[in-house]
C-alpha cells in the first residue's frame, strides 16, 4: 500500500477522553484519500478547469488503537473497487513509531459538478489509474458491527414517528463552512450532526455517572457516515439522535440530519461505542444508572433501515 499523507497528533486534537478525537481520525484519513484521488488524475488543476469537485460520500471506520498527543501518523492505502460513478478506497492509519494500525477506513467517493453537485462520470484515464492501484481488502478493514451496504434515507417525519429526538442544536450553514461553489465543505469527511461540536467537551455529566466512583465514558470503535446530499450556504440543518442498541458494554448511536424547514434528508451518522474505563484505559461495563439512561432512548436498529 502506498502512503498518501503523514501528520502528528496535535494538542488541539485531543478530546475529553484524553486521546485523538474520532473526527480528527476522519479528516486525517480524508486527506489521504483526496491525495490518492489527485494521484489517480483528479488533482486541483483539473478539477478547477472542469469546475468539478471530488466528494467522499460514504465513510466506514474501524478504530483499533487510541493515539495520544505527539504520535506520528501516516495514512496508506489503495483502491478497493472502481466504476464510472464511484471509487471505493481502502485506507488505514498507522503509528509510524510502533507500526500499529490505529484505524481503517473505507471511503466511497465520486466526481461531482461544482455548481450543481450533480454526479459526473469518472474519466476513463482515472479508472485506468485506479485499476493499477487496486489492493486486497484486508480482514481488519471489513465491517464488524455496522452495515456497509447502501442505506436508504429516512424522512424526518418517519424518523420522528419512530421516536427520534433532537439531541444537537440546529444550525445554519455559514459562508466560512462552504467551498467556492457555496456548498458545505465536506472534504474533511465531517459528520454533519457533529459539525459544530467542539473536540473537547468539558461537561462532566456527559462522561461520568454520578452514582459511581469509576469514570466511564463511551469510546467509538466503529462508525459509518453516509451523505445523501451536500447542504448549501444558508441551509438550516437539524440532527435527531437515537440509540439503536444498548447492551451491558456497548451501544449504537444513529444521527439523522435534515433540512430543518423541509425535512429533506442530508446524512446519516452511525457510531458503535463501548463502555470505556478512563482510569484503566480499557473496556468496561456501563454502571447501572448510566445503562438505564442510555436504554431509555433506545430505538429500532439501523439494520432495519438498510436498503434491499
């Protein structure tokens, strides 16, 4: 596998669990995939001249090793499959000192018209280059707890009918968040529901169960983010969250994002998390009160919503 980007974990990338935040993994990996797209022939000059953009629309991630401040990282990978409408890249992030794989990523990206975001056919020379960059899909990068199959958007009305609830404050897409064409810049593979969430959340009630002495948080082990479309400048966005599954040690979040006025679906974010003992730095069981609170918001499993 070829290395497509290198970086180091910066202090601002550490979250309240004491390690690099999952959204930082996403943007570092996205940088690698976009560099690969450039290597295949979809570089800045060509995109500018063709008034086109490369967009990562589907991201599946498995997290293996927490990364601490100062860790030297690299992203390597290649093409898993390619067609005229979409290229699927496999990327993995590893620690350059230890050689340990930190996380794996499956990125589905396409070529789109900059002004309209209509899908464009990927040029043959790019597909030819992709064929030369094919790699085997290793077992460590395959999905384990979340689906990788296509997912159909669910209307906001239908989601509310299943009991979803607004968890994150709504926001309006601002100019500073947009690319030169007036669409939200998603080149860092951001999760729309978490776009305004700070990396550090200094709110103890989100991390600690008040009825126990042990410090228990939720650490994401696997995630999936599917973009149904890209929001535009001035679009009002609202995200509704539900807990699809809760066990003694694990849970699944679903984050559905919509146009707040029309209810038109924008994206779906899934997170499979484990109970994580912050002192022992290992998996644990949810304290009873914490599990009860999580289970009280349980909703249907996302597998019920997977497209046929």
